[in-house]
C-alpha cells in the first residue's frame, strides 16, 4: 500500500465571504464544492482547488461564524505550502500579494504570508515532478498559477514519537531531521515538524483542523486494519459521498485522515458548474430546507468573469 500524497487539508474560518474572496479572487483557486459539514450541517464545508477538483490541491474550510481567532500549537499544522513553477511565478505572486496589502517574507525560493485570519501559507519552487494541478483565473496566467500542495509544517514537542507510525505503518520516508515524504505512483507530499511554541494551541479561525492523505479506494480497509494493529485507534470507515475515509491522531497530536481518491467531486455535478450552488450529499438532502437558510449567502465567484 502507498499513500498518494495529500488528498485535502481542512481549516477553519469565521467569515466565509472574506474567505471565499481571498482564496478564489486573490489566490486564484476554484470553488470546487459548496456544501455543508456532514457532522454539523448548520455550517459550511467549502472546498477550493484546481479546475477539476482533483486530490492534491483541495483546501477546505469549515465556517463557524464569529468563532474566536485560533493559534497553532503543539499537535497542529501551522503552515501550508503550494508549489509554483518558476522564479517568474515567485515574482508575480510577490507583486500580486503586495498589491493586496499582505505582509510577505521571502526565504530563498519561498514566499511566506498569512491569509486574512492568520493561517500560515507559503509558495515554493520545489524539485517535485508531480503533474501541476492548476485552476483557471482571468488574472493569473496558467504557467504562474499555484500547482498543488507541496507540504505542510506542524508543531510537535517530540517528533521522534511519530516516527514509528509514519515510517513503519504509513510508508513515509525520512528525508532529514523531522522531515518526511510519502509518495505513491503519481503524487507525493511532505510532512515537516517544527519545535512547538510554549503557548498551547487554540482551535479557531485561521487554524488547520486536519490533513487528509490520498488512498486508492480498494486500500482504505487495509489502512484501517494496519492502524488498528498499532493502537492508533482509527475511526470506522465513514462515507463522505465524494470520498470514503478514516480519521486518527498521529502520536504528535495532528489529526490525520486517509481519504479515497474516488469517486471525486464530479460524481454529482458537471465540472462546468462547480461551486455555483449548495450541493448536499444524499444523506443530507432531506435537510436542505433547514440547512440552506442557516448558511452565509455566498456569490458564485465566477459569475462576473464574462464582464472582465
């Protein structure tokens, strides 16, 4: 068995309108799925990503309106890194983000900044040869666009506690101190630990809830069994309609999910209409009359494109 890199990452926002504007208008991602949290249907689960909604580029958010501002601490991811393709792209994004009033930090071939709620983000030129996962945007040339996830960085008190599970069970390979990579037949992803700050983390807006690793569908049950033998206590397999998954915490405290690549976001609507309306999985459709009025009204981010 081999995990195919990052499937998606889910974070928390307290303001879906501002969140939508930042990730679609400024970063150029596509709103792939506008749906409800299947465990708490009264809040959004928004998925942004590349044009087809493929695993490897999907950043999702739960909206808890007015939630406290969060703070990453031990056992939490504090930075998400996307790949870009060239120094020209790095220059393009430096100018674009600066024009939007963002504070930037340049570190070699990496550009660091934060979203409006403080979530740590980074764009990096890397040596990865994965197929670029790009979204269409009228202001962002395709060769300069974000190309999918490269890595995440998490805080940990003692990364060595996680080594047996990462290497022995999940198939990650150690690249250097506190840096691991998992790579399947088509894609890979990097997981990095940094020393945790003294302050405890606070789950809130601008923090990551969990990271999902991609698995071929037929291997999910085997992953669950392998984790059970280690005492990792994975959940039963949960059907999320667009994918099936299990959840568990790795020894340093980060919430992991293993999610299937199939059937994908195109199973219930055409690519042309991604993000235009609220889409509910069949198990929640009977609640539409209650769910839809409780959610923040959001525009179709692409509705105005024809007028540009």
